[in-house]
């Protein structure tokens, strides 16, 4: 008996065998067969080059994939235990490029989280693992969500060069990359930088000029653009001897408050040394509220704090009176509508321990903590770097 050779291939899209090449007398017989008879002949052929068919031949390969939802960042990389890795750039279907055989067990997970903005992506536990069973896997669900309080940008004030260095943060590695346009120009001797709660604006206290420079922050690049042209002059002052305080913003984002250590001294007190501004939440511009500046009376309000509820503001004065050492704390109630502040009964309070370095307000608003360094004998007040500026020895309340 003479055997005849038929070469066939499996066509997964229609789930049937196709005669690709037939030799000898079988060619003529196959031509005359009906479609179903050809399938029977295909299955019964002694020598087959390739045939998957309904029996699930071991040579067939299937892809693993699914759907990504909620992705807005970049750099998401998925990995499979059997199909390699895949970089995903947008929402929608995905499929690993390497196909696997039927019966293969797999698990899909996130190898690299997306950044800019930072997100956390995860595979659904119900669909992340399985076994390939004769068809492409398309039910793996990857869901992405925003990372709470993820930092994207870093800004550093440079007092010597009168500018700000800006960097972008890689939240996966922590690496910093300089922004386009950095460094950004400021006023004279920028000392402090404060970010608006919205993340849309930044305010720099220029210690060498008694001014505040306001900036709009580019949400994508982090670049800084000055608001309103010239910096805002913190008044009154007769000369610039000491840096103004950091700008403090109330929780609503509507008020900006700054202590003015260069306000004039009257007798043993310092009136008009607390400036309060309305913040235009659309543009970020600063406009003095009615009645500003206000008075702590105790000299040199180096730091200012607003309680978490936005009801009170505290000014930490370097001394109680001219010639009288010891920290003094002035307390004011905030009118949330007008933005004005009114001294509470008994304010200012003190004197407390002399010559504070830094302050912290407890998150519940019930306690104030201070850090003190031993004061050098005979020194009344150092100029410029008169305290630590809350560097490595600062007090942090979280």
C-alpha cells in the first residue's frame, strides 16, 4: 500500500484545517471531495505538517492581554511570568507580544509605576492570574489611580545669585531633573518660598528687598512665571536690615500673611509689622486687605502660622520689647470674609524662653512647639543669618 503525503495548516480564525499542498493521486481525490469530506481526509492523513483543530494541538500559541483603565501618567510597564514585559502609554486594550502554549499558567503584575503625574496601578486579583485554555486571554484588568500628595517639583532659593532653581522629581527613583528655564529670577536675596495649597502659585520672600515675588506654576513643566510684573513691596520699612518672614497662606487659600521685621520701631514696640493680602485664586495676585498692615507690637515677627481650622494667626516675635528679651507670641482672630485680623484678648503673650530658632504648630491646632539654641552672651540681635532658618536643626510637626 502506497502512502500519500498531505501538508496542512491550522487556521485558528475559522477553526478548521486547510489543505495547502497535496501530492500524488490524493490531489485529484481531494478536489472532488465535499468540504466536510476534505476535513475528514485532513484529520485522517497519515503525515500532517501542522494541524491544531478542535483537539487543541500542542503547537498553537495564544496571547495574554486585557485592559488598562485610569492611566494618565507615563512610563507604566507591565510584566507577565511567561510573556515578558510591556510598556503601556494609554488607557485601553493591551497585549503582551510573546504568545504562549495552551495550558500555560500565568500571572500579570505592574513592574514600573507611571509618573508625571505619579499614579499607582494594580492588576485585579480576580483576573491577574490564570491558565491559557485554547483562546487569547483578554480579561486582565489593570486599574490606575492618583498617588495622594505625590510631590512633582522641587524649588530651591539661591540667595547669592537672586534666583530659584527648579527640578522635576522622578517618583520612582527620587532623581531630580532641572526644569527648562531654571534658574528663575527673583528679587534681592530670596530667603523663603511658599507654595499655594492649589499648587498653582508660589510666593518668595525676598529678604534683601522687603518684597514678595509671586509666580504662576506651569502644571506640566513646573516652570515659574512672575505674576503682575514687579514684586510686591512689604510696607512700611525705613531700611532693610532683616529678612521678612515666610509667606503663610491660610487653609482656604484666600489669604497670605507675612511678618515685617523692618517696620519702624516706635518707643519699645513695633507697630504695623504684620501684612495681610487677599489672594486672587484665579491669577495668584496679592492685594492688601483693608486695614493692613496690622500690629503685633512686639518687635521682629520672624515667623507666622495659621491654625489648621483657619480661625487664628500667630506671629512669633523675636523679642517682647526693645531691650527686653524673650519670645513673644501675638494672636489674632481671622475674619474669613473680610480677611482682616483682630488681636485676641491678652495678645501678645510672653515673654517666653529667649531667642527662638524655629516653631511648630501641632496638626490639631492646640499646641505650639519651639526650638531654642543657647543665645550668645552680649548679642542682642544678629543681622542677616541671625537664626538657623530652620535648616538641619529645625522643628517639624507632622
